[in-house]
């Protein structure tokens, strides 16, 4: 049994939904996880922002605009007037709710609720007796916002049982309930995470992430030409790339699959025959495999003579970040100083004020982490030199290697990102 997740572009129009129906087939009891149709989550966030700003007329006109879009999809998706009427009723419930101006989480949840209702009805219309598994009945996060896998597994088993035996199950990505039972979500791009959690909960044979590109490429195709899909990645390599900016995969999605040892395959809905990328627990000795970039990074340097030959200094530094619940991404140290990076700057000012009690503090904003991932075991020679050689003309603020065998990170200015990504591609991958 597999879990198959289709992202926003893959269900972004009536034709795309029909294509997904062909890919998933009509047997096997697989679970199909859907995102909202592309553009819908952004539109819903726009509606929610208008409501919060007290712009009720603007919100109502945005709601009508979205409703018109769905009317067009319904027209194109079904052949019979009977199914069109059922579909209008199914998405109509969401639009009635939106016009009552509910809370922001309930507003954004409507995207996945609508796409799954439309798609399930489409399957029924072509004779596939699919069953809908309501994610709000089983997907749970705890008081820290972390998925509660035990609760998810137990509740999902009940939900599947209630749905009865079906050739295919459809469910919503992204949406969940929080510890108080309120509607919540797994953050932007979180449908990948849903798929991975569901796969772990049911012990799937494989988790397939179907998107608009033929797998994880060796560099970011939005900024670099002539990128190529990577055939195989270890979970650790994929985790580094996803965390450090490879948008194709949500960073949190790797952990549940890895812990349950379920292979993840990245596949292309526009080109289903392409082999894509397989992510599993095997390591093939291949050196550098791919590059990714993470934006909006701030670097903070703390220098202090008190650090020299002292112990406990780093603990004090880390405690400050802990106090302000701010995760650190990269870290490098010298004998008299430490540089760290963060991407959540909401508490930057109090963090700096507290750090200044420990030493002199320098802050560099608008930075980018470039992550070079692969099987970079330290006994293999030369990969560090290749990376630094590629970046010889770019000012580098920090370099980090040795935290894992799978990545070298370098911190550069945001304005150098595209140049750095291209230089790395031409030096590391396109050397003919
Ligand atoms: P979905 O809506 O299916 O979840 P996303 O837009 O989240 O799809 O992810 C797919 C996109 O990720 C691709 O269209 C591509 O532009 C972008 N992307 C960024 N880095 C990479 C990479 N290294 N390999 C493949 N795609 C990448
Ligand atoms: N629809 C949500 C988003 O756009 C979740 C997802 O697509 O993964 O972020
Ligand atoms: Mg995505």
C-alpha cells in the first residue's frame, strides 16, 4: 500500500485532476493526499488578511472571485449535470462558511477541503468508488505544534475503518487540529508533511510526492539553467537539501519517513514515466549530489576574550536563543568568537541586547545559506576544495562542515546567491 501526494499544480485545473485520476488508477487501497488547487491557499490568505484589516467589502469581492474560479473548474471537470450540482453543493458549503468570516486557520483549510471534495466526486463520476478520509478527524498537532504520531495513527485507523474497504482513499494534506481541537495546519507547503505522517501512521510501502518537476534536481531550477534530476538520495542528504531551501520537498517531511524506514519517491505528474528521485536509507558513494539555497538569513557574531580557554560560554550563548525560542541554523566558532545564523528574526533585538552582555556583537542581514549536499564523508578528499574553488570570486561570510557527513554550508550575501548557485553548478556538475 502506498501514499501518493499531489501538490497544488498537479491538481491546479480540471484537466490536471483528470490526469491525477489516471495516475492513481482504481485499485490497491492506496491513500491519495491532495493539496489545494494552485493559487487557492494564497487567495484564502488574501481573504483572511482583508478580514483582519476590517476590509469586509474587499474580502467579499475576493471570495466571489475565488467562487467564480471554482465554478469554471466544476463546469470543465464533470460530464453530467448531476455531478456538477453535487460539486456546486460541496464547494458551496466552503463559500457559505467564508462569508461568515471565520478564523484565519479555518479560512485557509477550505482549499484542501474543496480540492478533495471535487476530486472524490470526479472519481465517483468515472466509476471509481473512492472514499474520503477527513484529515480533521485524525491529523493532530500537540501543544508545541508538533505532529502527534501516536494519536494520528490511532485516529486514522478508526477513520479508515469507518470509511470501509475502498479501492482508493482520498484525504487532505496540510490541515489538522491542534491540541485544543481547533482547526490548524502544518504550515505552508505542509502537504508533503501530511503524506509522510500518513505513510508512517499506516506503515506504507512507499510515499510518492507527485509534483511539477521530475524529481529533486542538482540545483534550484528557478535560478540555474541545465539542472538535472538526482536519481537517488539518502534520507540525510534529502533532509539537508529540503531544510536548506530545495522547495520541492517540505523540510519536515523526511523525518517520519526515515524513522519508519519508508522510501520516498519524487515524481512528475506531467511526465509520469520519468524515474524521478528515490530517497531511502541507502548511501551510494557519489560525492557532491546537489546544491540548494535558503533565503532571509541573519548572521550574528559574538566575540569575547572571555571565551578564550573558558568553558560554559557557548551554553550561555545558546540559552539566549532558547529563551527567545529561536532556532540556530549554522554555527562556526573560533577561540574568541562564535557566529550563528537564524532565519526567524522576530526576536532579533532582545537577542542582541542579551548577547551584548557576553561580548561584542555584529549582525549581518540579507544573507543566504548555500547548502552543498552529498555523501561527504570526511575521509573523502577534495570536495571542500571544489566548493571553495567554485566560489573563489564570491565573498563568503561563514563556512560550516563536519556537523554531518552530508553537507557543507556557506553563507553569502543575498545579492550573490544566483551567481554562487550558477558557479557551483558549472564547477561541480557541468564540467564537460
Ligand atoms: P507542489 O505544489 O507540488 O508541492 P512545489 O512548488 O512546492 O510543488 O515544489 C516544486 C517546485 O520546487 C519546482 O517547480 C521547482 O521550481 C522548485 N524547486 C526548488 N529547488 C528544487 C530542486 N532542487 N529540485 C526540484 N525542484 C526544485
Ligand atoms: N496548500 C498549502 C500551501 O499552499 C499546503 C501545500 O500545498 O502543501 O502551502
Ligand atoms: Mg510543495
